[in-house]
C-alpha cells in the first residue's frame, strides 16, 4: 500500500488518511500525536515541516486541493522535503495524475534513496499503471531496506502472484465417442451449490460501513463475513479475488455506484473467494448511508 510517514506533531485525525493505495497487508501502527487545530488557509512564513503537517491534516479531511497546495508550499520552503514529495505523489496517484505521481515519488527517492515507504508507494503506483516488472523491482528494493515490514512483503507477494498467474490452457479438440446404449436413469438427490464466501473489510472507519455495503451488493448465492481493518488506515478501496472468483467480484462491483479496482490475489483468509476492502477513498454516496449501526463493521 502507499504510505506517508507520521511525524511527532501530526494530528491523530490525519494518521488514518495517510496510509495510501492499499493492499492485502495490515496497515502499520500509527503513533498517537497531539491535536492540530483545523485551518481554512495556510499562513505564509511557516517552515517546511509545519506546512507538511498542515497538509496532512487537510488530506485527512479529504480537502485534497488545499492539501496539495500546502505540500507545494512546503517544497517551496525545502525542495527536497521527502515526506512532502511522497505525499504529493500519493495525491496525484489517487486522482489519476500518473506522470506527476511517478515524478514526485522518484524525486523523493532521489532526496532519500533509503526511504523504503517511498519505494513501496512507487511500486504500488506502477502496478496500477500495468508496469508489473518495474513495480516488483520497487517492492524488492523496499523489502531490502525494511525486511521486517509485513505490508511491503504482502505487496510484493501479490504482485508476483499476479504476474505468475498461469494462462488458461487451450481447449483440446473434442473426439466423438461411439454411440452407446442409454443407461437407466436413477433418481439422484442433487445437493445445492456451495455458498460462496465473501469478506467485507472496513478499512475506512465509518461505523457500520461494511454491513451497509453488503446490503447494497448482496448476492443470493454468497455468504458475507464482516471485518475491521484497524487502525482504519486503508486509503484506496479495492475488490480482491482468487482464481475462480472473478465473476463474483465483477457482479459485486456492478452494484456499486462507483466501481472499485479489481485485484487478483493468490489466496484470501478463511476460504473467501472475494474480499471487498473499503478505504478512505470510498465515497459515502456510493451506498445508502444509515447512522444507526454502532459497530465499525
């Protein structure tokens, strides 16, 4: 997933919004930080770190244009500010500005070649652009820098699984069989088709979001399981599926007002065929919202 490093003075409200462009791996633990007072404008004369933290707050409020402007002010004050460059890359990638996203990530890496989080972010961005070989190279570099990071390892495994997914073998020509006498027809009880398992994970944090999404995309032949992806730092929503689950994933996606990216993975937990991961970018207008549910799931 794409991540932005938390600094000591970053707002707690911001922390959930800066783990960006998600994956199947659990997000990293965010540090508790003091509250940052909401701002409507950015004062001149702030240093780069203060501007970056302010941008983090604005991004956590999904005020992306103001956040982008604030990150640019941070870079005016310090052109090699790695976190500001990384944060800009995240915003650009989320909003489909691919060339600017890649440029920002690579400038951040040039400023700090040891920044594993930026290599990881660049890897996920390249995967979104269909450049799997380059993405895998970025993930591998990130893993070299942080070998114990479970999120990076998961991103790399998913990328390798997608690339190595075997192509479907061509069908063999049918050979007509000699005519045979019709056998007697026995009475056989037919068992119902097995229920397909779906996991809906709330990485957004809005109470009851997973259950409300299931109400909107419910499938008659599927059974849903709800989960919380704490600490609700998933930034990009997506639908993951294993081999044989692509049709079910597409059926679910078709019922959403705003379709989500479909990602093939090697495996999912608890024999799920499809996993719907809801992140901070999930539009509250994509489903009917009810505020009566108390649990996060």
